[in-house]
């Protein structure tokens, strides 16, 4: 290599063979060079995966000289590895075997298909006969597994792969049965799972032998918990080798029968005999032959003899492993549809959960204190595994579990009341959450009370343990601060439900909390997730008796959890079972539940919407965190509650400026959807529904706002005349303004103003050309009480489809009342004058305007009875509720 033979950049093909040769020279041993350190392999592995040094992928524009150099470098790499695999030195053989497995994953397709058979037989030589080094055995099993996994992605090589996999069954079983290290067993089980997954037909002739070997290893008592989990997963995959429904059902039946037989001995004296008989009867109905024992007759007998000699610890480990096998069978995909034995599974779940270690008086002489002590020490583990089994049942069966829903609800209700361990309460909450989401509102109606009672106990603000939610006094002050952010016009929303501060003092916990009870943060998170699921599924049906309490609890928890600042992920709180959670997780769960509370349908407006918006707004400012990301999403989801009447103006057709001369029709389309189809949406009612031509007589707010369906129509005048007479109109208006109209009292009628020329216009108005719709909304913020019902008129909404646009310069004075000097409005040939609190209408259509004014008397009378203007809704800039002709 020339000293200054540079390449273009890091993506240059010339760089890859040079780097590969450097790695081969400096970090990969050969026959003469010793193997320095296993850390060298990590350097090689990282470089090969990062730069894809073995891929040999090039484009057509690459020079053939560089392609040949790369191919030569990969050839040298493979030759070096094959030499290391055949080496007699265990360390070099181990290094070569590991790197050959990496080559099977990273090399090009052409090279792999041309060389996999040679590589397979090289690796097989270390399994049959087995090598002396355990490291070489484990590395060989792992590399062969990588080779078979890659080969399984080529359909044309499926037959050859099945042939190679069949050669591995006996050597793998031999590794599994010998008394070697657990690492070798783990490598053998991993290879066996790969064979069953990708080449199931190769195991079909050895099915019974493989089952016996796995069950024997489970019952041996020599495996760790991690190894037992891998064995359970392998046993659950075994029915795939035959691929029919009967095989899966038979395996499930044998596993359940073995569990119940072992529980008979473990629970002796702690349960009723009827429970045991019921579980066995459901598995083996009267008159039918029982299935063969799990693992075969010989294995089953050996297991029973060993179980009699071994301690109860072995019995419990076998039971939990078989329960895990049931979970894997329920959650793992299967090539055909199978029938799940729901009743036997639920009977097993109920049998375990009802045992709490207590003894009846009749059984006291038959159970020693040591036996009771051991069973009580193992019960939490058994309950945890059986709750996992219940979760797997719900996930697999889903809505088909409905005929058994009553039994599940009864079982969960009874167990929830006696369950006190944090790890178990977390799992119960998880089971309930999955049950609610999978079975819907029918389950929510019946489980709501139990979920809420337990959630109140776990989330109570009095708790001062780990992750406490603070006291009522602090939450009262914090919530009060958030209440101040509410808009003045929304005061009436809180009067119906009472202030948040008052309600916090009236919080009534349905479940009495024991003194000194401490709730861990993971338990609080699980409770919040269960409440979120309850509100999501069943917040709208028969929730009146608990909805307000839950909403209050959630806003209190969220406010108190976030009042001390936004937490980071570094503060970790652990449980005895190594389950960890952070204060940030708790805050996120509280905000998620609060969002569900605000969005869940209810009969009334969300009472704590303002406080929730303030929390989400503050959380959004924590840029770069999960809380900020969720708060941004929450504000977007709540936008529909903040502005429910806002129409997307861009969805409606616009009018070209040139069309004004010919007139424009500014009506909304009858249907905004394709094909003119009507769509029943939440916006098809109320103001939006009116705008879309879907009237809703029950929408009171719309009627109170407009007061009448009729509008004061202003005849259209020629725009050129208006432009020519702007100066005259201004002068006439100034002359009219010099005359002072008399004030209005309660008994007199408003006098009609002096007649004004038909071409006059208001001084405070701009007469401009353009625009698609002319609308003027005049709103008075103060009505004198002296105006009687017969003599008052309501400020009108004036709409006209003209080519001129009238803008009001000043509508109201600083005090809120209409300014007498600036409240006169004139347009076209019709003039509407407002002087002080009286209105005079002149023009050609005066009688029509007076008729329209009389129709609005009823609304003004209703407005006079209001103590304030709080009942008026806010005015949106682009008002969607006004119709145009």
C-alpha cells in the first residue's frame, strides 16, 4: 500500500477493503499470532457493522478494480476464520466461531448462498462430537442459529435448511441432557427454538423425545429462573412442529393437568377439596380418558418420585414454569386456529387467587406451621404468575371472553379487596385496564365502583409515603392559583359545581385507608392508568354518581404532582421486585389521566378545564422532555373544547374579485362532504349545524345569541353611487350630529331622528370595495334598566350582499356603553341610527326594520333580567354563525 494512496472519503469503496485488511492484521489472530484479548472482537464487530465491510454492495458506476480488491479482502477474511474454527486452541477456535456467525449475518447474499453448507459443517463439528470447551459449544450453537435464521429467509433453500436442521436434533438433545454448564443448556435451547420456528418439520419425527427432554430439565431443579423461562418458551413452541389444532390443545391440556396435580400437593389443607376436584373435572370430563402425562410415562414417574423426595421449593418452581408456558402458548402465534380451554384456565386462576394461607379449624391438625409458613412465602410468586396467565387469557380471547365476564369480575373484585402487596396491586390494575379496553363499556359499568374505590385508596392526597401527593392544604392553594387563570365570562361554569377549593375539603374516600398506609409511585401510576382506561371506555354511561369525584381527584393529583416543578428521569424509585419508576413517570401518568377526564363524554362541561389547560401550558414549556411532548398533544386534543364553534374558513369557496360587479352568492354549501352526503358529527348541531343548513331547535345558546332568525336586510345600492357621494354623506352626517336627540326615559318613546338623504353614510365607517360578505355585529355591554320591554330594540346584526364593506370605527365607549356620538350607522338607501340608547330607522324599508325590531323584544326582555353580561358568549373574529343571503 502506497504511503500517500488516499481515498476520496468515508463512503468511498476503496476505503472498505483497506479497513478490513487492517482489522484482519491487527485484531484477528492467525495460526502464528496469539489471541490477545476478547475486547479485540468487540472492536472488529463494531467496525464491520458500522461500515458494512462484508456487504460487497456496489453500484454500476464503481470501478471494477475497487470491486475486485474488496472481494479479495473478504475472501481473505473468510479463509482466516475457517482456519481459526479448525484450530485446536480453544481461544482461537472460539474467536473464529464467533466471527463466522457474524459473517453469516453480514456477508452478501451471493457469498452466503455459495458458502453456507461449508460453514455449517465446520460449525457442526464442534457439536457432534461435542467439543471439550464450553465456550466453543456455546459459540457454535449461537453461530449455527444465526446461519439457520439467515437461511430461513430464502424460500428456495428451505428444503436444504430442513435437511441441515434435522442433523442437529440429536446433538442438541445430547447437550441438553448432559450435566454441563447452564450456558451450554441455554445455547442448546436457543438453537432448538430456532429450528422449531424456521424448520418445524425437522422436529416432527423427534417430537416426543424433545418434549421429554425439556420437561425433564424443568423438573430437575438444577436450572435458574432465567433458564426455566427459556425452557418454558421452548416447550410452548413445540406444538408448531406438528402444526395442527389437536397438538396445541393436547399440550395445553397436559400442562394444565400437571399444574393442578402439583397444586394438589402444595395446597393440601389450605383449600377446599371441591376446588381441586372441579379443576380436574373440567380438564378430564367424566367418561373420558385422561391425556398422557406431560413428558411421557417414564418421565412423569421419575418426576413424581423426585417431587416426593425434593423440597416444596422444587414443586413451586415447576408450577410457575408451567404457568409461564401456558402464557407463552396463549400469546404466541400459531399456524392454525385453535380452541382455547377457557373454563379450565379460569378455574386454575381462581383456585390460586383464593388461597391466602389461612387454615380452617378442621384442617389445623393436618398442616404444620412450617408448611403454612412456606406456602405463605411462595403465594405472592404464585399470584403474580397466575395474574400474568389471566392477562394472557384476556389478550388471546378478547371479546370472546364475554360469557365468562361475570366470573372474572367476581374473582377480581374479591382478590382486589384482600391484595395489599404493591407488585400484586400493579398487576391487578394492569389486568383491569386490559379487560376494560378489550371488552368495552359493559365491563366498565360493573367494575367502575371497585376500580374507583381502590384508586382513591392508592391515590389519596393524605398519603405521605414515597412519591406522596401532598396534603389537602397545599393542593387547595395550588388549585386556587390555577382558578385565577379562568376567563371572567366563564364564572357561571363553576357556580353549578362549586369551587374547586370547597370540593377539595369535601373529598370523601369510598375506601378507608389504613393508618400508616404507604403507596409506591408504581402503584399510583397503575391506578392512574386504570382510571384513564375507565374514563376512556365508560366515562359517558351511568357515571353521574362517580364522575365528579373522579374528575376532582384527577385534577387534584395532577396539580399536586406538578406543583413542585417538573421532574427529570434521574430520580428513580425502586420496588422490592426491581420494578422502577420515576417522578416524571408519575407526572406523565397524572396528566394522561387528566386529559382522559377532560375529553371523556359527560353531561356537563368539564369543570376543571381551565386548570387542566394551565397545567398543559406549563408542561409544554419543558422542551425536549416526554412531558412537553404529551402536553403539546393534549393542548391540540383540547382545542375542540376551547373553540367548538370555529369554522375552517379555507374549506369554503372564495369569490373572485371580478365577480363583485355581477354579484356573488355567499351561501354555505348544503353539505361539506363528497357526494353531498350528510354526515352526523358533533358539529352538525348548534351554531355550526345552523351554518351548514342543519337547524337544531334545542340549541338554546344559538337562539339567545341571535334572538331571531330574521335579519335586517339592507337594500343593495350601486357601488359607484356610493363612491361618488361619500363626501356628501359625511357632510350630511355632521349636520345631523349637531342636533341633539332628547334622552329616553321609562315612559316616553324614542323620537325619530331628522330625515337624512338616502345617499348618506356613517362617518365612522369605511366604504371599501371588495370582501365576500358584509356583516356588522353591534354589541352593547350595558343596557339601562329604564328601557321598557315595549320600547326597546336589540342591537342588530346587519347582513347585506353588496359590493361595499362597512366597518365600524368605534362601537362602544370605554365605560362599556354605546357612545352617543359614534353609534350612528347608515348604508345605502336604508339608515339605522342609534343615539344613546334609542334607535331610529329611516328609509324606504323602515316598516320592515321596525317589524324585525318588534320580533326581538322578547329577547331583550330576557336580557334585562340578567344581572350581568356573563351569559353572552365570546365573539369570534370570523363569526361562523351569521347567515348570508
